[in-house]
């Protein structure tokens, strides 16, 4: 994958003084390996191009795909050299450098980081390295310096790809990011070592079918697969994350009343059943408060539906402020009716809480010129408490709270009534 090495500096001789990897690679034909690697790269590039054109992707996928395509073409030119030798090597080297630019840009976009400022550095490095390679290839021919300059440029690109997702604040990382970063850090380190060897070499040869090239071709097979796998996996991970968030939002929407942002009837029924079962298991008391806005139809007809909606929203805010415990549930029960589920709360506490809600809502002072109590909108409430046990049905508690609400209405409204018959203070605002 990375061409122009003159030796296998990372291989250690065995006790017989030979290099096992070289002994192994000598059995392979370099041209056949190059054909296989080129076929693999173009196949994987085709998969990414197809995915980009015909499947849902995200900003950055196209840049990373273009990066792999540039690398594939650059590899092809370095080995098969369809043009003049130096021209093929130069174009191939420039395309490989450009692949680093595109890969970094793609990862920036994937990570949700604005690419303009950070990409300016890569563009500058690419321009300088490309010009230096051209100089040492076509003006002052020096293969060792050219290889060293090219290697430093690649090392810079790859080390940025490897490290920046972990040092830049706000960079969103997805699945396989650690694998991808580790791979590019290793590649960057290899290029640094390659540059060091080239600077200290007496003579450097252009890339050719030697054992070093065979080793790099072998590496290329693994690296291409890992890179393609990482790009696609990051895409799927992001899709899964967005799908999970969307499902959570849909779930929340399906259980939330759009007007008041309280729990809707569906959520109320589910919570009520769950808390009832919990109360049965723990033999705990359970309180229900059902509230209704007094003369709401008259208010709606007189002031309009928008004012009616605002009235319901303000009552919802009062209920939310009083349902302080994590187990408490405030819900819009239907129309202008609201309900509170108060697990483990006794009759006295539940009655006091309902009375506080009634008074707090009256103090808001929503004008109702034909209202019966101080020309403001008021609420009535029914409170019921029951310890679920034996054959008691959970509907009994709701029926008791509902009956208490009707009793409060019959008493003249703006009143809290307990299912046992106790009456709260009637507000006179």
C-alpha cells in the first residue's frame, strides 16, 4: 500500500540470521499480489460509491469514499504505471496525499466539526508536499529526499486523523472510531520511520516488485478492509443512534398531551396500572385526585378557544409544580379534566395537596366575567385514597375520585371533596 521502501526495518532476524517474513514473501509473485490488491481496493471503493449514490449516508461519507478512491487509483499508478514512469509515480503519490486530505475532511464532518479552519492546514501541507515532490522528481532528481518528503506528508495526514477525534472538543465519535484511529496512528508512525530511513539512506530506488513492496501489499489487504468496514460501521452506528432518539421522541409524543405537555390519557392509564400493581405488592396506600375546570364551556364560548387553551396550560403548570415526587404523575384526563396519581400518599396529604392546587390556580386570576367565584376561573377536585388489597378492583379508586368530583360540583364548585364525604374550603377570591 505504501510504496518506495527499500528495506524491512521492522523485521527482526531469527537465530539463523535470516528474515522469516522475507523468506515467506519470496514465494509470492509481486505482480500477482498487486493485481489482487488493486482488485480488492477497487471492489471496496465500488461498494462505498454505490452506498453513497443509492443509500442514505451522512455529510462526510462522500469525502471518505473519495479518499479511498484516490488511494486506490494512486496505488494502481504506482504499480502498473500506465504513463511515463516518473509521471505515474508523481500522480500516484499526489493522489495518495489527497486521500489523506479527503479522509480527514470526511471524519471532521462525521464528527460534527466545522472543517474550514482545520482543513486549511491540510490544504497548505498538501500543496507544499506536492510541490516538493515535483521538484525532487522533475528538477533536482533525488529519490531519497522525495520519499522522505512524501512520507512526512502522509505521516502528518494520518496522525491528524488518528489523534484529533480525541483532542478536539465536541467531536462526536461513533462505533469503530477507536479502531480507525489506532490504525491511522500506526500508519503515521510507519511513515515517520520511513522518512527517517530515507533521510539516512545512501541510495533509494523507486518502488518496485521487491520484498518490501510485497510486505506492504500484504498490509494493504488488511488496511483496506478495516477502513471500509469502519466507514460503513460508523454510518450504521449513527443511523442506529438517530433511530433510537427518534423512537424515544415518538414514545414521548405518544404519551404526552400536545397542549399541556402533561401525560396524556394513555400514559395515565399505563402509570395507574403500574402503580396499582406496585401498591398491591407492597401493601401501600394510593391516592387519586381528579380535577375539572369550573364552567369551562361557558368560558370557552365567551373568550374563545385560544384563551381556553391558555387556561388549561396554566392549570397544567400548577399541577406540575405540585406533583413534586418522582412517582407522582400529573395528566390531562380528558377535555378540561385533569388527574394526579399520588402513590403511597395518605388521605390527609392528598386532600391538602388538592386544596393547594385549587387555591394556587384561583390566585392566577384568569378573568371570567360570568364566573361564580370572584369573576375568575376556578377548579373543583375529587380525592380518593385506597389501599389495594384482596379483591379490590383498581377501577374502584377511580370511581370514588370521580364521585367525589361530582360531589364538589354539586356543592357549588371551586371546592375539594374527599370520597369519604369531607369538604375542603370553598375559595372566595
